[in-house]
């Protein structure tokens, strides 16, 4: 079962993998270290797909409107976006904090 808590975990993992992939990309260009991209590329890709699928699956249960869903999905493509989404989902202004 997909829960908001499991989505938050994937959001944090996706954001972290994105940042690691960005660093690995810089290392690939500056020092010919390709292993980081070779490993983190598929890992990040899988987490990205999981993030998007889980967000779409949770949309009706969470009552997210189109704008909210779009902003949550935008979080998957921006560096640090997953951290912002997680923080928003756990903020005190939300009625149901992490379930």
C-alpha cells in the first residue's frame, strides 16, 4: 500500500539521488570519473519514476488539486525539490502530517 509516509521517503531519496547525480556529472566532466553517473543514473531514474507514480496515485486520496499536484511533480525536477515537498507535507499547516 502506498502511503504519504512512503511517498515522503521516496521524495527524500529522489532528491538526494538527484544531488549525488549532479555531483557525479561534474566529476565525470572534470576528472573523467564516470562510475558515479553509471551507478547513480539508473538509481535516480527509478526513484524519479517511483516519485511521479506515487504522486499521481496519492492525488485523489490526499485531495490535491491540479495546481498542488503540478507543484509536487515540479519538485521531482528541481534540485532540492523533494526536500521542499517533504517539508511542505509535514508542515503544521497540513491537516494530516505524515501518515
